[in-house]
C-alpha cells in the first residue's frame, strides 16, 4: 500500500509541477494513439459497412479474418511491421524504423480490425427494413449509408472508444518498432516498462496513473458525445 501511495503522490507531483519530460511523453502518447485511432476509423468504418451491407460470396471469410484480427497479439504486429520496415525489408528505404510513424503504423494495424468488426456488428443489428425503406424513398447509396451511420451512432462511438483503448495501452508493438528512444519515440507505456526494469516502481506507478487518467479523460469526452441527446 505504501508503494501505491508513493506512486499516487509522485503522479500528482509530476502533473502539477509540469515536468517537461512527462508532458512530452504524455503528449506524444496522445498524438500517436490519436492519429492511429483516426486512421483506423477511416479504414474501419467503410470496411465494416461493406461487410455489414455487402452481398458477396467471400463475405464470411473476410468477416472471420476481421474477427481474428480483433484478437491480434500486438507483439506479432510489431514483429511483422519490423520485418517490413527493417533496413533489409521491403520498406527499409523509407527509414521509418524507430520513428513515431512506425508506431502509428503498428497501432493502426491493431485498432483497424477492432473498429471494422464493431462497425459491422453495429450496422448488422439495425432493422434490415430501414435500408430498403430509405432506398424506396429515393435516397442514394451514400445517403443510405450516412443515415445508417447516424442511426448506429452510439455503438459506432463505442467502436471508436474500443479502438483508442486498444492502442493507448499497447506496449509490445510500440517497443519493437519505436525503440523507446528518449525525446523521440518514448510513450507512456514504454516509459512504464523502462522505469519498472530500473526498479523505479514509484515513478512507474506514477506514469501508470497518468496513463489511466489520460485514457479516462479521452473516454469521458467520447462518452459525453455518445450519450448527449440529439437536438430536435
């Protein structure tokens, strides 16, 4: 209990003292995970919509791949991305290994199946007659999709929260492709692992509390957006 109390005290001190390195790590974590979540949203919502509404022979096969991807181990993602980005890899000439961009790529691969699968599930739960009714009223295909997204906005925002949660707390892939470089690729999760390995448990706990606070505040904002009543 004493160590936990020390961690809480240290977290409060680091936050209110405005420690430059902690602020840098926190902002980098938010930027990387935020960008990865947004990219996964741009990939996952159209893909999930296609899987939910599309009628093609291989639909079940792709759906099974997405469902498998939702449980994809981050270390496997880190390994595959490392192979591609390494100097001798297919994308080695881009020199992205051990950069924030490499972490964003890895986290996008982790979050995209989550957003895709939950988007497909959200749209499949809607009354199938709604799509036919909209088409019967003369709506275009894009208008139908937009209307269905609005109808399923609550579970879609839940998909966004799940996608963000899957990457803000991720450590394996970030460590493998980012290298945990100080002032460059060190994020909260990799910093926690580093401090723990050094035996600095109070600082590791403090960073853990900051990570939990960051995740809570982001999800609090998304929950407020999700639960507020639409005007009119």
